[in-house]
């Protein structure tokens, strides 16, 4: 069975009907047949949205400040591949004045290179023995470096990440 993207679901909406409608529309438009014993999968994020089971960044900021009661915090090896991490990181940087971010190196938790391995080789850096501070990173690679996997520009860390 092909991959079918469901329409956007609003809190309180009938998720079952929304999934059925999307599936029937896709089957008609794409020319596939739904058969007995086909498996239909719904992501937890779609279910959470239909249930209204999510929080805002401001709610996360308030919760972090209440739980930690400090202006400085450390994040150790976050799971960067989760699509929600960028929003959580935004809340973290709003909740604390200073954040120390320790990343897996030279690749993230699923093996995606954090720094282009060819650039590291050209700079004479051994990713398995050399440790880079933020200052080292910017001195060697410049103020802005394009991530080889995501295409995002990494730049000097500031309180207001965008």
C-alpha cells in the first residue's frame, strides 16, 4: 500500500473519519485498492493533535523555569533527529540565560555527520581524538557552516536562535 498523507487535523476533530476520508480520496486519485488485512498506521503526533494533547513553547518555558529554578542548564546528547527538538531547544533557550549543549561527535545519535568529514580532514582534525570548543569550531570552519545532511546553516550560538 502506498504512503498516504492525511489532511491537517484540528483538536476535537474526528480522527477516524479524517483518516478514512483521506484514504478513500487517495485511493481514488492514485488508483490503488484498499484490501482486507491492509494495515493503516496513524502517527502519535496526528492522534495527539486530534486529542488536543500538546503544549506550547511558552508552557514548556514556564515548566522548565519552575522545575529547575536556575539561569543556567546543560543538555547532554539530545536526540537531534526528533523533529520536535528544534522547538524544545527554542523553549530551553528562552527559559535559561546560559545553556551548555553537549553533542555527540563527530556524528549525531543515528550517524548523521555533524561536520562534513572532508572539511575536518582538510583542517587536520581527527574526529575520534580531537575535541573542539565552540571557539575552535568557528576559528577553523568560520562563522557559518552548512550542515551536510540538513542543509541548515550553523552559526555562532546566540540566545535568540532562529
